């Protein structure tokens, strides 16, 4: 059960020393006005931030650390959420609030109780569903706020006023000065929202997408063939729209890998997969070619896998997340190819699973979202049903048990008189496929298969030896 903002305020008030003051500020106050819970709470402190943070940590039972020695900011980590404490930015609370991004976030309430502090009219803007800058320098002070505009407008159903939109367009180019980590964090937060495509489209309209994701911006207006009803950019956004429903239809978020396992710790469950959907076709502008009067995109899957790694590196993500994106983008066409195989063999299903493991559910969901957004004149209506039928065949209602390995690498090297190297890995892969399809079930059969496989491989000249 998360600790409420009211409980945090009460604990902070009890920990204040004479002469000290503290206020709930920003999102927690805004969310309370919207009758929403806020797991993350910010406190502005006129006093000793470190002492108050440590006192809060003791009262709330959470570890305490500083994450910005320059600005003397402290964080108390709770079981669900966190409390950030920072000294007032300026001589008075009004100065602190004036330096924030949007008026709906420039709200405060004393932790000891009292009236709402709203010097910039944020409550009226919230009622009017309006997003308005706190000052004319807000974007210049922190260009990342251009991305935050798109996210908060979508998240809280707010519409930026004309002055805010104009200022965002003017400041979009300054996003090039923002660190990759901060850009990734904000884009991940956006992609965690329902109908995230609206936020991505707003970023494109503001000129921000061309700065933070130029690979995606280049997809705008790139025509596709008659199997598609949208250009590449709009196809991607429609696939993103379909994603939550696809995941729910295939069994729900319980089948998604944990964000940390995908290399994106701290993200919402759907965010890693939403990134893969967003980037799955970014290579199409580079490979587009006309053949027999039709536009083709040969090898956009393999080139796309290379491109998404470059994007993820630029955004300073983990190596694990880079590998996650590359695997899903490289294999995103593969399930569709299985639709054409009749009859579909168990071996083909096993090979698909092995190509995308451990992210089988994610690969299937991406493929289905991609397919749902592909409805051109030449796309047979029945092909969609076949696609989903294959998806169910591959995944089923529950994941299969982990495959059983009959022989170790050492046993393979002894059997085939091999030194450590690629041949050992190839032998284990070939054997595991036979186990998965049910052709090999015990050690004796495994050894017989490997001896035969190795003779054929050497005869074909494929081995290292």
C-alpha cells in the first residue's frame, strides 16, 4: 500500500525543527486536485534538507541518499514511490514556484496544513484543462520541458495555449544540448501512457522529434506499397495505438518480461515493448526501392536492428536494452512469414521461438500490432485471422517449460573430439532443436544425432576443423 502524500506531509511536519518550513509542491498537489494518487512526492524545504530527509527516512522506513550534491537534493525511497526534498530555489516560495515548468505544477501546500499556494493561477488552468508556462524563460532554462509538454498534455488531458506552443517550437532545437539519459527517461514516460502516439505526433509537430529521434522523423511521408494503407510514420503510430489491446488480447501484461529484464529498470511494464514498436520500421526510408511498380523495403529488419542499437546508445541506455530492441526489430517480420507455410511444422514454430527467446510474448505482440496496422488494398482480410492463429500456436495461453539440455558443452567436445569454439555452440543449438521438436528424448539418441550431424557438417565443409 503506497504512502499517501497526506501521510508524508504529516511525517514531515512532525520532523520540522523550530524556524523550518516545508511545502508539498508540484505533482503531488496537482494530482490531489485531480483526485489522483501520486506515488512520488516533492517537498520544498526552508531549512536543513539532509536532516529532514533522514528524519523522514526513519519515520517512513525508507533508505535515504542524495542524488544532486550540487543542488542539495535528497531522496527517501519508499516501497512504492519516493519523496524528493530540495531547498527553496530563491528567497521565497513564490520564487521557487515561478521557476518551475508549467503553472499546473507551480502549486504548493504547507506540510503543517494551510491554504493552497497558487501564485500563477495553476488551479484555474487545471480546471480549464490548459497547459501554460510559468515564465517566458521556462524552456530556455531547461529544454527538456519541451518533451515534458507533450507527455503532460497527454497524461492530464491538457491543451497548451498558443504562447506555450510557440515557445516550444522555438526551443525544440535546444534539445540537442540535453543528455541522452534525460531524453530517454522522458520518452519512456511518454511511451508508458495510453494513446502514446498522440504525444509522439505532438513532438513531431513541435519540431522536437527531429532532434531527439531523427530516425523516426525521417519516416514521415514515406509512402508504402498497396499492402499498406498508411505511410511509414502513420503506420508506426497506428501499431503503437494497437499495442495495449494486443497485449491484453494475448493474455495481458503478466506475460511481459519485467522492464529490468529488458534492460529498462524502473519503467512501466509496457514501455520497453512500446519502444520496440516505435522503432521497428525506422530503416524503411533507407532501403525503399521500386520493383515492378511496387515499393519494397528489403532488409529493413536487419538494418533496423543496427539502427535501433545506435539510437539506444545515443540515449545512453543499457547494453541489455540495446540487445532487446535489436532482437525484436530484427525478427519482427518472422512471424508473418510463418503464415505462408502450409502445413506449419512444429520445427518451424520451435525455430521461431528460439530466435526470439526469452522475449517470445513481446515478439508476438509486436508482430500482431504491426499486422493490425497493415490493411492495404492488396492485404487479404483472411490473412489477419491466420496471423493471430499462428500467434496463438506459437505462444498459447501460457509459456512452455524451459527446454531440457541433454548434453553439456564438455560432453559434446568429448564426443566429437572438438576444442572450444563455434562448432560446439552450433552442435548444442542443433541438438536443442531436435529436443524441442520431440525428435530426441534421451542421452543415447542425443549422441547418435550429434555424430550424424557432425559427419554431415564436415562433409559439407561447414566445420571449423
